[in-house]
């Protein structure tokens, strides 16, 4: 089995991380995997903001949670990648999905865990997220699309069976 297929089949949504930060080399490899993702019309319109400042990340998580206790949307991962792109490009959302999957597979290949996060989209694009968009350089002409939390796995996520019958052959 190829390394690519092994990464695809082994990747899980990790929800328990060690507190140690990923290395700069790991971070840069994950970003590079995102940069090389295919995009519609080769627009290469997806931008990535990398958040590794623990205090800043903790504030974002707490703000999203509204003061509710718990590990937060990032499940304690020390690195968060925020993806965004132009509001007026019809393929920004799709291209972000392709980009984040490349990044998640790169994390798996590097021996790291990741979880793709969509739950903060409305928060980030709403009135309450305005200050956060400015903090991360997401301009008024852009839309936040999706995030990826990454770190060293603390508790592995067991595999789940795949749903049968989701493929049709003609």
C-alpha cells in the first residue's frame, strides 16, 4: 500500500492532544501541502493564518465558547490553521475543503493528529468574529471558510466503520 493510501485510511479526527507545540518544520510542511492543493481555475485564492500563540488561541476558544467550560472547538490542539478566501469567488468554499484535506493528510503523514473544524464558520463570519478576522488579517473582501487543529495525539481515535452502499456503479 502506498504512503498516500495509508495516510488516507489511517487519518482520524483527533480530539485529544498533548500540549507541546508542533515543530516549525512540521508546521511549514502542513502549510506547504495546503499551498499545493488544486484550486478551481488554478486561482490559488485560499489564504492560511497559522495560530500558535497559546494565549491568543485560548482567548479565541473561550470567546467562541461564551465562557462555557471544556476543551473547546480545537480540543486542546496547540496549532490552529484558519483558511479564508475571496467572498466573490464562486469556488472559495470548495477550494478550502480541498486545501484543508491536503493539510490534514500531511499532518497524518508527519505522525500528527488533526481535526477539521467547521463549527466556527458562522462565528468567524458574523458580527462577533469581526475583531478576530481583523486580528488574523482576514479582510472585508474575504470570508473565513474552515479551520484545522493540529498537534501530537494524546488519546488516539479508534477507526469507525464506513457506511456501505454509498457508491453506485453504472
